[in-house]
C-alpha cells in the first residue's frame, strides 16, 4: 500500500479490526449565548470528543492496528516506541491487550500522569533529556533487542487507525462543511483527512499547529518532509521534531490548509472548553478550538464546523497551572 492507494475498503477493514476494542466517541454541538459571542455569526460547532477514547486520546486507534498486525515473531520480541505521552499510553495499552512486552522512551519533561499510566499498563519506561535524544535512544533499543517500532505518526497502520475516526465522524455528522484537526507529526491528520476526502470531497480539512512545533507547516513550505531544531510549546503532544514521508504525503494530498496558533491562544481555548463544554483538555486537545476562535474565526463564519478534541492526559495540578497562566 502507498499513501495514494489508501481506499475506503482499507479503512473499513481497519475499522472492523478495531470493533469492540475502542470507544465510539460522541459528537457534541456547542451552543449558548457565550459560544455565539465567541464565534462569527451563524457558525455551528460540533466537537468530536476523542478525549473520551480508551487511554484518553485518538492514539489508541493507530496503536491497536499496528499491534494487531504484528507477526508471531514480532509479538514475541515485543514493541518499542517514543512519545511525550499519549502514544506511549496507547501503545502500552495495545500491547497489554495482546500480552506483548513494551518499552517506552519518553522525554524527561513528560507529564508524570502519563508516565504512571504507561507503567500501569505494564510498559517499561525510560526517560531521555529531550525528544531528539528519545528518538536516538529508541534506535539503540531496536538495534539491541529487535523490537518492533510502533511509530507515533508514520506509516500505513497509523493512517488506517486514524482514518477510522474520519469514517466514524462523518457517520455521526454527515453535513459537516469543514473540519479542524491538530497536527503534531501528522498521523491524525493524515488518516482523518484521507477518510473525509474519500467520503465527502467538498468538506474542507484544516490542520493546526503551534508556532513552536510547526513541522508540517515548514515541510509544506519546503515541499518535502523537514525537521525543526527545537520544539517550544506547551502542547507537548504536538511536539514532533520532524515530518516523515507517509504522513506528509497524505497531508499534502488531503489537508486543504494549515494554520498556526501560539501558546496564549491554546490557553484561551482550554478555558473556553472548560467553561462552555465542561471539558478539561491538555493544550494539544485545545488546538483545533484555538484555531476556530483565532485565525479561522472569520473564515469559517456561518459554516457547520467539526472541531477535533483529540485527547487529554494531564494531571490536575498541571492543568490548573496552565489555565491560570
């Protein structure tokens, strides 16, 4: 399979594989006078509450597809991955479902709740000084132990997993006119956008990145996958240090536009989701909302807009400090 040959049949087969293993997360329409005041006139917002997914984020979909498709020898040797948290938790969960050993490399800055949740699922967790060092350590583990890499955002299995989210969302809200999706490495946007364009080509798909981790934006400018020297954003779940070919190709083909938001806009969106939807989300989970309240507010006026709430794995103290800032 190549990115250009991803089909609805492929996505539907992946969805059957996940049947009974994931949650069909709800769609919630935001309304009320304060919501109307924050948005351009006539805009309707439908939140896709993927933060209610098992393990607290959309990552469970791609991680499960990856693990389910491993061969017997690969399962025996176990899996490894690098992540700031959500992917690590999702892969630890997927491995535990099948009785597979998992090793996780996380940056030392990872939220303590995420580290603890990985360990609760039985994963061995190792901390690295930063995300670049984490990827280097991952390659050492793979070379020494022969473990299968479960990548956080690259490859057909990731795209198939996140593509199931697009199928599900359009079944729940078939009249969406635009969808906003956060982008870190691009795995979520890759599969989701492919599914939406296959089912409803006229639905606009807009990706959003934080300025301090705008890898996909820089890659689009360059016309090829590139890296950035430093990740600097409170949205650590979106802190991919580079883009990779598979997800980049799908995003190039199916994501209509990219916008960026700063950390202050992320905090405003976190408060907005708490006050208007009673949702306590991590910064990455508020990115799509930040784009709607900020750079996309006028552009999407009067339209029926799907907004991805991609996940939340954040302890109460860290959340309180962020929204107080």
